[in-house]
């Protein structure tokens, strides 16, 4: 292999053949022309080769692709090897000698910038050549293509031969199906009949794929071992390891392989970060459309999963896992379970909303507010420009509030709390079933072994730290202790060991990053609070400005206009800050330099969760729990900056305004952020990549001849991980809307269901057609997201308790009906909640400019609060009704929270995490595996016994009469 000869002039022919490493090269000789090798292939193999899924020989499949930048050669260097696929070792060696030739005869024309750029490109090429040589030493087979139709981009195609696949599968402890099959035990006869009936009814909802067919037999799986290959069915070696497994094996080899001849070791992640390679990705199985497209898993996924015409069908989760891996399969399985569970929640939410619509005409408080005969004069809503108004003008708001603020809301809140508990338990059982079906049981040890691979950024920081130490070692200090430390550092350097391999980042190294994280997080949260406060000032000032309008229509719709525009402003701010906070969270996480990808992902999720939760729910929390409670009273209002009076809730309460804010935010985020951004941004990025690659001049050529598979996949969007998908779909954005404030918006589950139906197919199309194929990653659960969702479900119980108790009028109505009502009915409730104010007690400069706008002089006005009247001995002090209602509200929060959480815990306790049939099958697998090994050991013992018997027979035959003279002569010879 090419090791120390990297800077040699011209390697020998033997090394050239070794570097090329083409299967069958010894038989066909040194290949100089494409046509010579293509003539050795059948037409089918040639078609496969041209399609880009196989090497030039048409037999070895491309398992992984590395891309790198190729500088445009000048006219004098246009001659090159005519092969498009093989990289001639002689040509590479000549290219390596050119810098030496330039040093002997320097060219006076190039400037220092050009020389520096050439040196940088040569350094990248040397790193690539060393890395590719090390890959060949690991057993991988490589093939290059620098003359493709993608200008400026070279491709390295990687193939893993059988011996490498077996070796790595054993290292990775991949569970593979053995020859042993066993019958899957069915449930009891009654349950079997029920399951059969359900499967027949839902048969039209299942996709037409093989993976969804229920089989009564299952192959026994066992971690692959080269010593136990006889246990596995290796009749078809080409299909034993599927494309997903092959690419993951190659990726593991890439992660372990290092460039060791540079000053510090560099892996594939470091090479990608430094620009030595542009991209690294596995290939898709084939095309999804077009004429004469061969059947493949990608095409099947596009037809049965990514098409909007199959929106009513279940997802082919098994096929998704087979093509993309367990981690992505679990994500879409979770999304499917979540969407299915939204169906009953949506039905109940619609029922609650319809109940409010049906009973709105029978609601006594709304009837009293809308009764024009009750001429109740209300106090002004703002200073000076606002005047007195009659209560019946709030009739529309009161009737609309009843749609969401009715006795059914309490039932729906309890139902949704139990629904969240059922959803979590149902997902745990579904997850366990998938772990059994996908052979993921006992995966913890493998996961712990894989998560310690350091990231490129971590290696780079360690390298910088080592460089500083090495630079420090070169300077001999003064002082006995300092000299001793200096000698130790020099000794470690002189031993020839990599300091970067021994070094690690300590808490002291990360302390500045931690302090930056804390400060920036507090700053971002402060920015959110400041923006919410700005929207509050906008509502106050806009309301005052609209009340000054001379247009009666404008003055009558002040509340609706202010509510709607403020909600839209909040939505726009949330959308903008979501993008900003996502970038800030990633930047802060990168500052910490986590060692592993798992640690990076968890820290990124935590920061993004905090920032986006505060961003999305701060305006909602303000409306639900603070607005209308920090107002004061007429004659003694609270002011901001001594000029802005804090805003009040409408007489129907703040629940209607909370509903408007929730609906606009939820629908806006789903339509704009989750759907339009997902469709538009990937297409825009793809267009930019096309423009940057200058492919527009080659459109005619592309029409004449199709791009290779690896070239087509290069222009797809890189896979950025599953974190954005979870952040937009679940936790606090949608799952929070569905659970946290569901008491104020019963239609939230319905809108979430409609969004998810579209979102599933949108994500499916993105994964299948618009993204590069991600490397398959094994996982047995959804990770930290389950804990986040469980925490949100617990918080939702408390939030809904406070919404029902403090935001709605449910508790004040109960208190009035059972404590203060003379006849036990709701008649007189509105008058009970209104306090009296003497208009002569207004502060100077706050009285209305038009006091007789209603046509009569006002002496007493009403406002919503529980306070003593002005003729009381303690005027305007809180009344006993206030304390009774407050005590009832706090008691309701305590009772509601404990009862609902107790019911949730009961649900959690009753439903087992592991289905009974799955636990039985897992136990059965262990017994069968033990029996299989026992039989194998018995077979080995029997072979040894047979060998022993044969040996004894040979020994007995040695004592026969024909052989005795020889023995005697032998003895005699020894005696001599």
C-alpha cells in the first residue's frame, strides 16, 4: 500500500496495481481505456454501471461516496488518463511530483496568493490520498471518477467486500437472521378472532408492501460471528447485508480510519470540516420516476408512503426502517401513533365545541349581558379618550366566550390529561413491539460502545490545545519547578506519541463557553420578554388611538381589531425568533464543543427547547394569567411609564382573547413554518447549488445522457438530523398546544390532526425525493424526546387547572350558584361580578372627554371586580366575595391537579409497558437460542467422540501380529 511513498517520484508497477485495487485486474491486465473494460461486461452490467450504482466492472455495488473539489486543469495539462472511473496510480504519482519540479524550476509568473492556494490544494490532495490508502488497508475497494458531468467535483466510490462486511458486522454486533425459524405464538382464541376481524376491516388502509404482511414464523436472530457463519443463511451473499446495513458498515470504517502522517490525526469528520472532502453519503437505491425504472425500495416508498393519494393509509414502518434505519423508522412510527391518537381527541374536542354552540342560547350570563333592557353603564376602558359604554355592547364577545368557556371544558381538560397518559403508554408498548420485530432487544451495550466516537470539532479543539502545549515546550523556562514541567512536556513530545490523542477538554477549558451560554440564554429570554412587553404597549396605544377616531364603525370594532392585529404581530415575531433562536442554540452548543454526537444533540435539544418554549408561550401565558389582574381599579389604575394604563380583559373574560392568540399562533406556525418553509427552503437551496455548480451550461448534455446515481444524489439536500422534525412536530410547539392550553381551545387536536396528515406525507416526500440518503442509525427509543413529552404532559395538568380556575368564569359561577344565588340559579350572576364606582373619584386628567356620549349624565359606573361600593365604610376594598372565589380557585387547582395526576398514574400502572405476547416471545427466543447452542455443542462433542473412537481403533490395530515385529525391532534399535 501507499504509505511512506507518498512523496516519492514514481512508484513501481506492483504498487500501482495494489493502489488501484480493482477486482479482476490481475486477469485483464493494466487497463488504459474504458472501452477495453466495458467490452468485458454484459449489456445488463454496463447499464448498471452507467446508472452509477455499481463499479466499472458492473459487479461491485457502490456502498458509499466521497466527493471532493477538482481544480480545472490548464490546456497544457489537459492530457489525462482516458478512464472516467479508475484513478491511474502513475498519474497520481506524477501529480505528486509536480510541486517538487516547481521547486527545482520556479515559475516567476504566479503570485504569492496563487502559490498559497496551490499549496493548500496539494495539502488536501495528500490528505485524501493517505486517507484513501488507509481505507484500502482496511479492506475497502475504491474507484474514482473525476471526468463526470458535474464540473469541479470528483467522486470516490467505495465498495465493502464480503470479508470486510463480515468483520465489521461482528465488531458492531449486528443481529442477523439465522437459519432457525420458529412459530410466533398467537394470542388467545378470542383475541385472535378479534385481531383477525380488525385486520380484515382495516385491510384497505394498509400499504401494498411485503413488510406489512403478518407472518406466523420468524427467523431467530443472533449477533453475527465469523466463527458461526454456519448458523446463518448465506446462500445469497449479495442480499444477506442489505444496502442500509452495507452503508452503515462503511460509515463505521470511515469513522475509525485516520490520517496519521499529518501532524495530528484526522478522521472523515475532520476531513469534511477542513474541505478535503465536500460530502460523504450513501446512495439511494434507484430512481422514483421515469421510463423503464426498475422496481426498488425507494420507488415503492414514493408510491406507498410519500404520495398524497395514500394519506388515509398506514405508514409502511417496516419498509422505512429497512431503507432508512431504526432511528428514522422510530420517528415516523411515533408520528403515526401520535396522529392516530389525535383522532379520538379531535372528536371529543369537536363535541365540546358543538356543545358550546348548542347551549349558547341557554346561557343565562350571556343572556343578561345581551339584554338591552339592562342598561348597565360601564366605566371607560382607557383614560380621557375612552368614554362610558353599555354592557350589552359586549354581547358578541360574551356569546363567543361561551363556546369555549362552558362546563364541558372541565371534562375535556380531564380527558386530555388522561389522553396524554394513554398516549405515552401506548407508544411505550408500540416501541417495545417494534424493538422485538426489529431485533433491537439488548441494544444498550452496543449503544454505549458507539457513542464515544469524538466529533471533528472536539478533535480540532484538542489539537489546538496540544499545539499550545507543544509551543510552550519549545520555550525553556527558568526556575526549578518550571524546568521540571518543561522536561516532562518535551519528553512526551519526543516519544513520538500524538498529544491530541491523550489530551481532552476539561471543565476549565469550557468555562468561558459555559459563561457565554448562561449570559446568552438570559439575554435571549430577556429579548422575548421585551418583545411581549412591546406588543402590550402596542395594544394599549392602538386602543387609545382607535377610540379617538371619528368613525363610529372603527370605534365599535376596537377590541376585535386590537386583538387580531396583536396576535398576528406575535405570530410574525415568533416565526422570526424561532429561526434566530435555532441558530443561536446551535452556536452556543458548538461553543461548548461536546465530545460526542449524542452529547451535542442532547445539549442542542435542551437549549432549543428552553428558547423556543419561552418564545412560543410567553405571550399566551401573559394573556392567560397576568392580563386583567395587574390593572388596579377606577380612580387608582396602574400605569406603565406613568402614561400607559394596563389593559383589561373583556367582560366575558380573557379566555376568548387567549383562544384567538392560540388559534392564530398554532395555525400560522403549522401553515407557514412547518409546511411552506419545508417546501420552499429545500427547493431554494437546491436551486442555489445548481447555480453554484454552473450546471446551466450543461443542460443540453444532461438531456442527452442521464446523470449517474452518485452525481444525482450529490445535488440533493444534505440530511441535517431528526432534531428539526421533532422540534416542529411535537413537544412544545404542537404537543404543547394540544395539551397545555387545551381548556381554552378545544379545537387544537383537530387542527393538529389535519396538520399531521399533511406533515407525514410532506416529510416522507422530503426524505425519499429531496434529501440525500442518511446513514442508517440504530436506536431503540426516541431518546430525550420521550422525557420532554412526558414533562409537558405533567405540566399540562397544572396549566389547565390554572386556566380553568383563574382565566375562565367556571369557578366564580359555581361559587355564586352555591353560595350567593338566592334561588340556586345563575340569574343575577353578571350583576354580582360588577362593582360600583363614583365618577367623581376619577384622578385628575383621567375623566372622559365626552362624559355624556350615551345621552345622559353618568354618576355611577360599573367595572368587573369584587370590591366594596363607594358608600361602604371601606370603599373600594376587596369584598368577602373576592376571598371566597379565591379560596375556591386555589382549592380547585389542588383537587384537579391531584385527582388527574392520580388517574394518570393509575393508567400508567394498569397498562404494562411490555405487551404480554411480546414478553413471551422474547423469553421463547432466549430458550431457542440456548437450545441451538446446546445442540451445536453436542454436535461438536459427538464429532470429538467419533474422532476418539477412530483413534482407539487405530491404536488397537497397532497391536496386531503384523505390526509386532516392527515394534520389537524398534525396541531393539533403541536398545542399541
